[in-house]
C-alpha cells in the first residue's frame, strides 16, 4: 500500500510540471507589465465622494481609532452649511499595513481601498499623504451611498425633510 | 443595613438604598438613563428593569425605584428582564437620527452604551421619525434635539439642581422639547453641567465642537484654578491645545458639577501671548542658562547690598510645592521670607483663615447639608460660583440662607438679603452698631443644628474674619461646632498663608524707599495685585532687577529683566490647598507647547520633524526652583520633605490626583494678634466698592477668550436713590471721580444693593484694572454729562 503511495507521490509532481509546461505562463512580467488587481484587493487608501460630489468623510475619527498602527490623523471642522468635514486628514503610508480595518470602521463609506500597491520610494515623506492626495472624484466601490441622506441632522435635506422623517414638530402646540 | 443577593452575590448596603445602588456597589451596572448619581432616580426611562425573585413584591421591577430589602434575591439577567430592556432600548431609538459619526457625544455616549447593553440591534419600527428645529442656546451649548430620548436629566439638572429658570421641558406627547422659550444664551452660570448629564448628543459643548473624540483626548484629574473652592475638574486637550474641561467628582467639594467659569474659562492656557521663552535682558535663552544667570545675579546683589536687598513674592496661584521651594531658597540665601499675598488686607484675612479659624472650617459638602447658612460679605455667584450652588442644595433640603452684603447679591435659591455696607457689617460683627439684627441671627445660630457662616475675605478682611471666628465659637455647643466657610482670594491662598511665618512689612514701602534692589516674583503680578496698583507699577519700573516666574502674560512679565516661563495647572503636577484647608493634588493633562492649530493656522501639521516642540520651554515652577537649589527630587520625595518641615501638611505625600484630598491639621490654638476694628473716615457720602465679577476679574478667566460673551462691560452700579438724588438716569454715561482718576462709565441701578455705595467690577485689561478687590471702600463722586 505504502509503496504504491510513494510511487504516486514521486510521479505526480512530474505530471503536474509536465502539464504546466504545456500551458500559457501565468507569471506577469512586472514592472513592464501591469496587473489589474482583484476588486477586493487591499492597496493604498482613498477618500471618496458621495453621489452629490461632496466629500464623504465627516472626520469622525473611527478609522483612526480602528487603525492598529495609528497611521491616520485628522482634525474635524464645521462647514458653513453645517457639514462636518476634515479640515485636514493625513495617512502615513510608511506605517500602514493595508489591513483595511479603517474601511470597515468607516460609517460613511468614505475611506476605501484601491488596487494600487506601488508605494515604494526613497523619501519616506512622500508616503505621508494629505487630504488632497487621498481625495478622489468618485464614489469608489459604493457610488450610491450618501450618509447625509440617511441620518437626520438637516444637512443634505432640510430638517425633517428626509423620506423617513416627519416635518419638525411645534413644541408650543397644545393639540392632543 | 439590609443584606440582599444580586446575581448570586451578597451585598450589604445602607438603609434607604435602592436595588440599583446595591448592584452598583457590587460593580454590576444595570442599564439606565434617567438615574444619575447627583440627581437620583425618577423612574422615567424604564431601562433599569430587573427581576426580583424573592422579596415582598416579586416580579419585574425598576431597580432605581425599588428599595432594597433584607433577604431580597434579585437577578439582573433573567429572560424577562432582558427582553423588557431590549424593548425599552428599541422604543427609545425609534426617533433617533442615527448620526453618530457627526455627533460630538460619540466616544462617550451613554445612549450607545446602554442600547448595546440592552441588546437592541435591529430597528423594527417602520414609521417615520419625529424631528425638531434646534435652538441657539448661546456660545457654550450646542443643541441637536433630534437625538433626545426624553430622560429629563437636563431639566432636572438645570432647574432643580442649579436653579436655572430659562431652560426646561415644553410641549406634550410626541412633541416634548427641552430648551428655552425663545433662542438665546442660557442665563445660568452652571449651564455647562447639562452637557455632562445629557446621556445623548442633544446637548454638547459648543466650545469643543468637532474638536476631538474622547479616545484621543489627553485628560488628567485636576483642580479648577479660578477660585479658592478648588473644585475637581478633568481638563482635556489634544495637539497641545486645551480643548475642554469637564467636572471631576469630589463629594467633599463640588460634588458632580462645576460652574461655567471653571468649565469654559480655561482657554488662557492657549493664549497666544503666554510667556513661552526664558528671557534675560530682552534676549531669549534656554531655561538652564536663565536659571544660572538668576542665581548669579541674586548672589551678586546679596554680596553688594546684603540679603535684605532681595525680596521674594510667592502667590496663591502657584502650587504649594513651588511656594515652599521659594521659601527654602530665600532661607538658604538668608533673605527675608517670601510674601505670599501682596495685598496686605487680603493677606491678613488669609492668616485668619489659616490660623484661628482652621478648627472650624466647613467643606462645601457641609454647606450643602447645612440648615442655616449666614453669608456675610460674600457674593457667591461672583466670587465662588459653586458656593451658590451649594447654598441652593442647602435650601432644597430645607435650610435657610441669610445674606449680609452691600452688593445686589443674586443666588439661585430663596434667601433673605440685608444690603448692609462694608462698615455696617464690620460694626455689626464687632457689636458696635445697632445689634438687633445680629441678636436675632445669633439666637437662630444657637438653635440651628448644622449652622455654617460664610465669610468673604475681600469684604471682611482679617478683622472681619476674626470677628466671625469669635461668633462661631460663641455659637458652638456640646453637640456640634458652628462652622465657617471663608472665601479666599485665590486657589492656593490657603497654602501661601500656611507657609507664611510672620506678617511682613508691606512690599510697596520697601520698594519705594529703595531698600529692595532685586525682586523675584513667583506667578504673581505686583502691578495688578497690590491695592496701590499704580504706585506699585511705578515702583517696579524704578527697581534695579525684576525676575519673574509666570505662565500668564502680566505687567510683571512684560517688565521683567529675567523671565522664566512656567507651566499652567493643566501642564504640571502640584498641590493646592482650598479655602477649607483641603490639600488636593492635580496632575498634568498636556505637555506645554504652542497648539498645533496655532502653528499651522488650522491646516495640516508641519510635515518636517523639528528637534524641539515649539513653545515647550515652560516647566512647572517647582522643577525650576529645584534646579536653582541644585536638587532633583521626584514630586513624591519633595512632598515627603515638605511634610517633615511643615507638620500641618501631614498626609501630603499620600495625595492622589482625583481623590477627595486631605485636610491640613488645624493650627494649635495660640494667642493671635488682637486687631482693632477697621473704621475709616467717612468723608463724602458716596463710597466706591471695587468688587470681583464672575468672569474676567481673576486673571485666568480674563485671558480666556471663550468666556468673552459673558464678560460684563465696565460699569458703575448704584442704588436708584443715589441716581435720583443726582438727577442721573440709568443707562446714561456718567463720570466717576476717584483718587485714582476719572472714569467714564455706563450707569446701572439696582435697588437690591446698599445705598450710599457705588460698585465697579475689577476688570484687568480695561480702564478699571487700577481697582483691586479686597480693600476698604474708597471716597468717590459721580457726575452726569460730559466731564
Ligand atoms: S489599512 Fe489598516 S493600517 Fe492602513 S490605515 Fe487602514 S487600518 Fe490603518
Ligand atoms: S471613518 Fe470614514 S468618515 Fe470617519 S474619519 Fe475615517 S474616513 Fe472619515
Ligand atoms: S436633552 Fe439630553 S438630557 Fe435632556 S431629555 Fe433629551 S436626552 Fe435627556
Ligand atoms: S466654583 Fe470656583 S473652583 Fe469651582 S469650578 Fe467655579 S471657578 Fe472653579
Ligand atoms: S434609570 Fe430606572 S427608570 Fe430610568
């Protein structure tokens, strides 16, 4: 029994090699040849925009709290229209381990992974990306989601103006 | 003391406690919203359901409303209780806007915590959400009513605990709203507390809006530096900027709340003009070099003119450690001991509080529990706001408050006010004037069970406090002391007084007659603290050498020949002793440095590394003084050495920041200087009383930009009778004539104040800064029209 297994074990690898010798090679001649990464590949991060073109990120600090290596920092600020946004937002890609935990934490789907992985360089400072570097002009993997159309604080729609809301009450009304 | 079983653990608790409190003692937190330690239970939210398995009334019960009974068996995690709590969590969330990412409560939200602990996760309700319009509640509080769960904590805090009248619940059924009748700044001086108690993000700190999440905040237990009560606070900041202060918990002093001056008046730490560089003769140098220079310079002056030519000034702003080391330094040089209070009359008052009164000092807790409080010569809301809140609690428990003060005193409670002038009060205490009122009060004090006398040191001075001391002693009986709660000028005035050996000659005279060649000021500013501020500034400008340790920009730091930047309360460790002799430790929440936001104008922080943090030179004063003395002890070792040299500080080395603090030992009774009653000449019929105002009178809040909306404008206040006699109208601009000069001020009338008195607030940074509180009233006159 075990002899048969040994013979099989010796020949099978040769067979596998032989088969693959006949196939078209799968090796990509990187860097001459570029590879399209899988959809869920976790590469460099980006900050996306909502369908109305506004910055999605509300600087809630959840990504920076989730990040195991503490490479995200930011400061929130309030816009004239009551929109909370990042006054500045920085990711230090020299530290990032591309775990994607930040994207899982993000409640507005602002921070998302891209397929980009070519981040090597000689100057570490070039790997410290600021908000302008991170911000893209599309919605990434989730083009339709708009946080301010889900949560009722009267930014995208007037107060009480979302489909899931009733118009603001009049607290001085005494009708039963 | 019933013993009961909760979740198979047995616990014994005081009579009258509830199941909720018993569980809390075991470390079991039953989910809750409307219960708050300081406010008690109202049973409004139904979140705290537990199952009573054995007891008089078994079944599902609200733990915060059900008294604990002997032999009861309670389970918090029965299927019945958990299902009930999950439903309650779900109902409370039906209207919630789900906007946590943009909510400032995120990170410290009780609604998040309790909803998760209730087990509710998926929303089943398909109806629409109720919404509200928000109100503008002023510069301190932001409101987002859509997040409200109607727990009534804010209303209970604002109206019941703090006595505010302009905020509360309105409306009926689904429309219940918490706010003001119309938009506008909240009137109460304790408005910030509704931020701390609101379990959701409805009420948040507007000055802290969108700044930092709790998990990024650098915090440490600290002591409020704004007045002598020494309330427990927790300042927090990030990126080298102080961003907010919340109340700490100390049941002996402030309890769970603080006043708005303590909460919103801390931005002086970020002040752009703060001294941040050691400076010698106009040139910036490293701290070590400045210290060497100071040592050499003082040695030089002593060699030339003798040790009497160097004077040291400590202060009620500096920590006990720094003041003590200053004293050691003076002693090692054989120079006269430091002065710890530049205002001689205030100094005498502090000496009374530290010495003869020390066996009768009442804590704020005792004020809250008192049944009769006599407030003499004090205006709590302006001098020590949390005292006003303590007085309100006394009234809520059935106590009575009687106030003798010339000012139009306002308190958030019912009280009896006798608008007597300063000298009338002193005469009354000395038994020299019409004594009918005093006799009535005395007989009430004799029969009261927990009487407390509050004495304002600014109005009463040393003599007044001494007389108050005699009064308390005469009202003592076998069962209890009649206690006294003196208000002192500054947060560590008591500490300075305790280190003082013997009263000293007034510094101004020593400066003016040229005996002093070099002056060392530790976090004190003679030019604004001495009653003769103008003369003092002149004397300082003629002084040979002025060395200043300070964290705030003052007259002294501008004039200094040698400047050493010190750390503020939130940037260093130390101990303050409050007005009732309680030593309390504070610790550093931040490292000193220019806030990143100020360095980069709100943009991205710099991308390049710098070898040194900008503006990080300031150090706690005690560290620099140790360097001067050639020592480097840890703060604990230093405190141990202090205990040994000052037996009254026993226990100091055991202090932990955030604890209740330890009272200093009372002074052994010893004969004290007998002083005569201050009766001063009464020429002219109108006299001027410069007083403290809540915001802007003490230097830290005057430099805090956040409280600007609450500052009073320079003004003159008189009784309507005085205005009428002079044919003046309220609201017109009048000229105040005093020995310090002429002032154009707007006239205000208040019929609650004493007649024949004019009142001005002391406001550093305005023309009125020449007036310093704590003195006797001054002759003055008022004229209408253009001067
Ligand atoms: S991918 Fe991971 S390491 Fe990188 S920023 Fe996100 S959480 Fe941090
Ligand atoms: S979690 Fe998302 S919304 Fe929040 S700060 Fe990060 S990127 Fe912005
Ligand atoms: S505003 Fe806050 S404290 Fe007041 S009832 Fe609503 S949730 Fe409770
Ligand atoms: S009462 Fe005084 S010590 Fe207390 S918080 Fe207010 S200012 Fe600070
Ligand atoms: S905490 Fe008991 S009912 Fe609200």
